[in-house]
């Protein structure tokens, strides 16, 4: 793999500090509140361990040794049903506008289907226009209220997709 090659792969132990840094950087860039969002999630500092459980996975986008972003699938917290959540999908500026989001979305949704989930849920912010455009493009539809209890009370856009 060349240093300019961009790869999507499962998270590895050495990725934990870099993916936490990348996600927090993107959240700050977009002015996302630090409370009630992924910014304050303790999982950010131990992503490998957080997603090392049945029916969970986290993928990172890597260029050389640099982590450019990631996304994961996990059962929806505090919800009684067969629904997963697309979690912590964020990309550094170098990864945007190159089709990586679409590739990551396919990888995550394929995993969700293989894991046997019926639907996929996500939460985002109203001003993350490019992200919401991508979500709609792959079949997510807006819903009127949050599902489960993710602790992300500052996120005010909720979407759901049939798998």
C-alpha cells in the first residue's frame, strides 16, 4: 500500500488515540456542542475495546499512517428491538468530497445486514448538510423523535433506514 492510498479497514489497537483526535477535531470544526454529543463519549478514547463485542464494528479510513476518519455499527442503546445505530461517522477535511463517505456507508450497512439487524438509526446535527445528503442518498429517512437513549441529547436530527 502506497502512502497516498486510502484504505477503509477495521480499527486496530494503535488507532485509538488518532481516531479520538480526528473525531474531536471534526466536532470542533463544525461547532458541535461538547456536551450531549459524541465529543464527551468515554468510548472515544477506547474505540477498539468499545466495538470489540458481538454485533459491533468500527472502521477507520487510513492514508499511510494517518487516520482520516471512521464510522461504526452497534446495537441501538437502550432500545428493545433489532435496530442498530450508525455511530461516530466523521471525516477529516482531506477525506471529504472523494466518495469515501459513500464507501464507508456501504461497508457499515453491509455489516449491519450481515449481523441481522432490521433497521439502522442515526443521529446528527441539522447543519451537517453533506452528511444528511449522503444519508438520504442511501435511503435514510427523517423521523420525528429520537429512538433509544444514546445520551446525545444535543443531536436534533434523527433518521432511520430499513435494511
